[in-house]
C-alpha cells in the first residue's frame, strides 16, 4: 500500500476547506463540488481512495441533498504533516 507523505497544493486547499467546515458535494452527474468550485473527479477519487475524506452521513447517498464528504482523521493527520 502506498504511503502518502506529500500532497499537491490543490489537495491541501480542499482538505483545509473541509477542515474549516465546508462540504465536498457530488451532483447527479457524479461531479464533485466544493461550494461553487468544481473539482476534478481524479482529485475526489484520490482523496476517497486514500481515505483522506469520509462521507458525512454514511446511511444516505453521497449525492443526497445535504450530504457529501468531510475530512477524515487520516486526512487531518496528513494535512497537519503537509503544513509543517
């Protein structure tokens, strides 16, 4: 399994926004959004596959209104390491 040590500037910005309380949402076309800013699907897949983000409510669909992704504990730890 690949160990993540370094994030890109964009990945850090997204994780910081999630840490600050924003929610990464997914629309009906499976396009991820951070507020009004579209995010490349590859970025979302990287964050989810590496468990840096987690679903807000795992009982509901990720594209359900008010649901989406928040930062995970692993994401918080990696974010802190990348900001040192």
